[in-house]
C-alpha cells in the first residue's frame, strides 16, 4: 500500500518537476550560469530516467531511454568539470 502511494506521488511530482528543472537548466545555461544549469539538469535526470525507462518498457521507445542515459552521463561529467576540478 505504501509503495503504491509513493508511486502515485512520484508520478504526480514528475509531471511538474521534470519540466521545471529541465527548463530551469536550459535557462540558467542561457543566462551564462552553466554550472547551475548543469546542477538543475542533473536534478531533472532523477525524473527523466524512470520516465524514459517506463516509455521504453511500455511503448518500446528505446531511443528515449538511450538518449536520457547518455545525457545523464554527460551532465555528470559537466558537474564534475565545473564543481570538482
């Protein structure tokens, strides 16, 4: 029962937070704040990965999942580049 409530909450949250953090990431990058844009986009990946995985499993959209996985890896490298090195 609790797992179902979490899944419903996560699904509803994703509908708002996925576009919010994605758009914020692009906006921050466009405003010449790429280090913050990368952080925002990395947070967005928390919602993109399960959503794209679900699209792959339910509708056979492997391209969405593959692209999301690659973008996540690139974003991690970008965060490391700006914040760690």
